[in-house]
């Protein structure tokens, strides 16, 4: 079984990516682009996502 990387490894990584936007880190590690959300403009969509998330949690 492979060991997990050490805390020092992650501390080094965190120092190197400090100041890099989170959306960029996600895109570079997953290949998926993060779409910015405008809370006012996207309120209806956010409310629907929230309601669906609640129903998924309640059903599990």
C-alpha cells in the first residue's frame, strides 16, 4: 500500500500556490473550468441548487 504524502509536502505546495486564485487551481487539477457566480444575478439558480442539495441530503 502506498503511503500518503507528508504534511511537509502539502505545506510546501501551499506555500507555492499561495495567492493563486482557487478557480485556477481547480481548473489546472481537474480540467474543469469554474464559472463565477454573481449572487444577485444568479439568485434563482443558486436557490434551486440549494433546494435540490437539501432534498438529496434528506433522501440519503
